[in-house]
C-alpha cells in the first residue's frame, strides 16, 4: 500500500521549513547543543563537580591555560579550578532539562484547563478565564520571585515556579482554538451521537488545536530557560550543587572587574546561543504551521 498520502504533509512541512536558512542554522545549532548537553559526561574533558578532580591551584586560569597535571582549559577555569567548557556542558543539561520539563508540565495543565473552559462554557469558562487574565496581568519574573522566595531553592521548586508562570498562555490559546473547532460539523456529529465528553475533547478537539501549541511550546522552552537563568543569577534558582548556565554567569560576575571575563562570558554565550537557536526554529515553525503567515 502506498504511503505517499501519509508522507506528503511531513514533506511539505519539511520543505517549507527548509526555505529559511536562518531556521536551518538554528536547527543545526540546537541539535549540536542537545548532543553536548545529553552527552556531557562523555564529551566533557572533566567532571566539574567531582571534588576529587579539582585543584584550587588551577583556579582562574585564562583560556588555553594548562593545569598542574597538563590538562588544557580551552575556555579557562573558574575560581574553584573547574574547566569552564565542562561546566558549560553540564550547565546546558540542567538548563535544557528544567526548561523542557517546566514547559511540558505547563502545556499539560494549560491544555486541560483550556479544553474544559471551551467545552463547558458558562460560569466555568468565566471563572477559568478570569483566573487566566489575573495571572497574565502580573509580570512573569514577579510571580516566579514570589513563589521561589516562599518555596526556597531546588530543581522541583523552580519547575513549579516556571509552570505557574507558563500554564496560562496555553490555556488562553487552547480555549480560543477550541471555541472555533467546537462549532464544526464533526464535533456536532460526535455530540449528537452522545460520545463521552473526554473522548470528544481528546480525540476530536485536541488534534485540531495542537499546531499553535507546538509553536508556543517551542518559544516557551526558550522563555523558561531565560527565566530560570535570571532567577539563578539572582540567587533564587538552582542550588550551588546543580549549577545551570545562569548560576555559572553569576559565579563569574564578581570577577569581571578583575579581568577574569571568561568565567561569565562563555556561559553567557552558551545561554544566548541556546535561546536564539530555539527561537529561530520556533519562528519558522510558526510560519509553516500557520497558513495565514506563509508568504
């Protein structure tokens, strides 16, 4: 049996995506970042958080400097003698992991809440959307700061804070898309057949509201990574035992005036490259999946 009918939509999306050289460059950069982040224990010259491998005599070495044992620190070392290249690889793992986990959890909550609001309507929709409007009226950083000040530091705490910041974006988007789909003939037919509400929501409504969610989720991963880095820089994010890119930047900030620029500069470049690559991919996906934005 021919599979051309199945492959055509994917090929069309891939062809449209490939029209942007910036998007291809962003995708290539993102794939490289994911490889070094996932394979950090394998590709890193040093385990920067194994105290047995660190020597205080190797601290603050400039890029290209050599340790007492002859190891080359291509991006220099920090004030604890950690190889900055290795620290960045491990920091990427944490930043990407936290950003992705928070986005997935926020997507699941926002998707469920948005579908419920669109389907039941009435006072249920009014209450949900007023809560969404209230949440979106406050700056994201303010909500996260208040939550982390109450919950304390930790990976689980910052994920909770990021989910609390993000879920409302998905809820509003899903509710708007689901309201449009609810009045279509296939949904009316499913309703007239008295199908279970859960089946209508997740089998009929959900597939039609996914395309805009894919774009939003891609962009929100970058937003979560940037917000986590900001909170860690302020000392309210990741603990010192699990340093992300934001905490690496904060650790080197105090040494900038003494000329030890590399301790903050290279983690900052890695953070910028990660956010830019995700945004480039997300922008092109938005153009591809939304026909009204196609040229």
